[in-house]
């Protein structure tokens, strides 16, 4: 598969320098303009400041890009009707010359193709509430089970059914590792109220764990759940009723499939007067910094 890179990504990959993949759905479907563009730029700079090279991934006019120029980021952040690509639709988009933003699943596929082992996002997709009848389960979970990339998130988005998301991840054999605490974080909040299946306190251990999975012959990656910094968190008792209201509205308006997550994020943004977005930005930046550290540890290990 041919793909295009920026000069900094090309040089870093050629010289075994640490690279962190970043997704683009968060830009096109996760945040409003212009905060989406500002965040994309800040996150890239956070990765650089922490000693790694950022590679934001997207499909532009049929070409897979591993690393975007600032002009491309600017265009994407303002583009309308951009597809939200996952494993199922990425090939069709590329084959037909389309433009699409990559979700966690699609970003993992592209990162692996380019030899990038670490990817920072905000929150992964998972089992939606009511999935026992809708069967809405994000393809992100299956991707973690088969593609060997370490994904750093702030937990599953709290709009999801987190206990069921954990169950599915366990069934799929995906390690869920919280950073520096016993509780699983829940995106806007540091504590989901659930114990984390695994805990690690050092980026070096996270890097070794990824290598060890491969040494054991196990397919798939691992999920690092990095709690949002305390100063930026929205406690669970504050965010929970707001999530409940947004979910009720989604149901009443019959929002389905790929539209659910963007709808909920937008409504929660409105209902919190923008506070949810400030927290989302803070947690993505926090994840980018941790990802850069893990990427540095990984390049120091034998492949
Ligand atoms: N993290 C964020 N905001 C987002 C996402 C992640 O802070 O919008 C995106 C990711 O691309 C993830 C997607 O793959 O949300 C999940 O969408 P769904 O629930 O439809 O699978």
C-alpha cells in the first residue's frame, strides 16, 4: 500500500526515531471548528516537545497520509461531509479517491502499515448503551484484538456502557492497562468506579509489555488508559446526569450508528457550556505526552 508522509515522519521512521500516530476523526467529528484545528496543532507540538514526531493520519483524495502538513490539517478541520473511516470502509474510500478521517480502528491499521507502534487519542469507541438490542459495538475493540499498536486513551468514552466494553475487551484478549492508578478512568472523569484490569506505572513497562505480547505470538495491541489531569477533570456526579440527558435526546431523535458518538459529544459540549471540550482537549494532550514517552522506550528495545 502506497502512502504519503511528511518529511519529518519519513526521516523519523527511516532513522528509528520515536513516532506517535494521531487520528483525524477527533478533528472532523469530535470537536467543533476552530478548537479542533487548535487542538490538532497543540497535540502535534506536545508530541514534539516530549521528544517524538507526530503523524496525524487521514485519507485525502484517495491517498493515505501518515503525517499531515499544516495546510492539510487546516483544510481537514474545516472540510464538510468528510467520511468517518473504520476498518470496513477505508479501502473503498481510498479506491474511489475519497476523503475520510480515520477513527481509532482505521488509524491503527494505517499506523501499523507505516511501522508506527504508538497512537494517542482521546477515548476509544466501545459498546454503546443499549447494545443488547442495537448491537452497536465499535470496530475499535476488534481492531485492538488484531493490530499490534499501543493505543493511549483516557478510558472508554463515558457515553458508552463501560462495564460491557471491558467485558468485550477481555473476551477479545485486549490488555486494558491504567496508568498510575487502580481505577479505570472514564474520559472526562479520572475514576469510572470500576477497577482497571491491569495497572502499570512506568512507560518503559508499557513498551516491554507490547514487545512481550509479540514474543508470545499474540496478535493485537494494548490499551493504555491515562486519567485526565486532576485540574481538568469533570467529576462523575457532575457529568453523569448530562450524559443521561444527551443519551435520551439521541434516542428520541433516533440517532444511530456512526452518528451517535459525534451527536453525544456535541450535545454534552452544549450542556456543559463548553467545559466538556476543555476537558477533552486537556486529556488528548495528556495522552500525547505519555504516548511520546512510550514511543521513546519502544525504539530503545530490540524489535
Ligand atoms: N476521542 C475523542 N473524540 C472522538 C474520538 C476519539 O476524544 O471523537 C473518535 C475516535 O475516532 C473513535 C470514535 O474511534 O470517536 C468512536 O466512534 P464510534 O463510537 O462510532 O465507533
